[in-house]
C-alpha cells in the first residue's frame, strides 16, 4: 500500500490460501458435527415429548382413580345408614383403592424415571463419541 491510498498495491495481499487439511481433521468434519448435534437435539426433543406424554397419561389415570376414591368417601360421609359394619367395609375398600393407586403410580413413575435415566446415559455416550471424533481421543 502507498501512503496516499488505502487500496492495496498488490491485490494478492488480501487473498488467502485454502486451509491446510490436517491428518486428524477430514473433509466435512464440521458438517458431521453439525449433523450429530442436530440428531442429539432431535433425539432429546423426542425423548422429552415421550416423557411428557407418559407423565400426562399417568396423571390422567391418577386423577381418574382419585375421583373414584373421592366418590367412595363422599358416599360414606353422606350415607343415611349409621351401620358401622358398612362404614368399616367402605373404609377398607377406600384403603384398598388408595393402596392400588399408589402402587400403580410407583410403578409408572419408576418406569418414567428409568426412561429418563436411559435417555441421559444415551446422550452422554453420544457426546463422548462426538468428543472423541472431534478431539481424536478421550481427554
């Protein structure tokens, strides 16, 4: 460049050579990383949607069973009979229904928890693989 002009004297001064490919980085590596990250995001989004649906179904079942329990309790409270045996039977049925609901919920929630754990483990393994692909070793 000259002192009087901001335009370079030699146009090749602003030309850059193509980047040199190293032995650890192959062509399309960035595209592969982008594809893998996109796949991880898509997988995580699908997992979240499946978990939300599973939780929704579980809570709908719980709400339905809880409504049944409320009906039984309401019937026991509003019953015209003062028969203690009938009330004891209704209380026993109520206890059985509550136990059934809670055991069903425990099983459902354990299943959801296992799905979440498996999903997290899978994402961690995929990230480890991605890191190894990018860095060449597990550092």
